[in-house]
């Protein structure tokens, strides 16, 4: 919706290899915080920040299934939380540069997973656009899911591991003007008259 109104919905499927899955830990993308919605089949706990690790830290969430299974499905929702305003004595100019940098977009990281892959869909509401930069095991794909065709889905990316970076700058969409003029020329004995309609 805007650089200050970014939300995320993550559909996660975790499959066990050689046994059932009872719980797992996920790490959210930078500056995202989980919305603690009721999870009927899971217990959700936001883990405390790690000691000795500089801020800002990515939020960690522990999910425990009420019924362990070979394969678990869960949907998480999160919202973007910008950095707090600078305190007295901090470098305001440096903070402004930090806020002007590109946002990093990625899926959640499931800790200790052998393999992670999936898709990232960008859905934009309003007159905003994205200028992105991709690095690593990620590529843009043209196929858009049917559920997103009717929405303002502007891009879909597929990632094959966690070794990738997908950064984007949110900016106002440029206004494009389309003009279809109509000209009528009246020819008289001693003059030409041009009527133009836009």
C-alpha cells in the first residue's frame, strides 16, 4: 500500500524425513513482525531476542503442532515495522540514509531445514511500483496464480534455496498520459481554420 504499510502472508509446508514433525522454528524477513493470530492446529510463541547479537534482529517464532504429522501446513501473517526514530545524540543523517535504502524481501527461514524452496508474490495496492534487484538462487517467473490474477500482482519470483537476495525500492508509480487528439481543418477562400479536440 505504501513504504510504511507492508504486510506478508506466508504459507508454509514442512515435511518430515524419516519421522513426524512436532515443532519447528521460523525466522521472519528483516523488519517483519508476526501477527499473533489464533492458530487452531498450532501453538505460536515469539522467541526472545538473542543476547550479544546487534539490533535490529530478525524475529524468531516457534510453532508447535497439536497433532504431530509427517507434513504440516501453517499460514503466518506479519507486518512491516520500520526502525524507531533516532534518539538524542544519534546521527540523524545516517539514519535517513539507512531508511532510504532498499527493502529486503524474502520468505521465512525454517531453521535446520535440509532444503527450502518456494515462491514470492508481490501484490501492490494503489499507485506504487517496485524497482528490484535479485542475486543468487532466485528467478522471476511469468506464471501468476489464478488467485492473484484479479489483484494487482506485479511480479512473482521462485527461490531454490536460502542463498539469495531480493531487494526492492518502493516508489510512486509514474503517471502515464495518453492523448488521442482530433483535428479538423476548415479550408476557406482566404484562410485555414484548425479545430483541435483533446
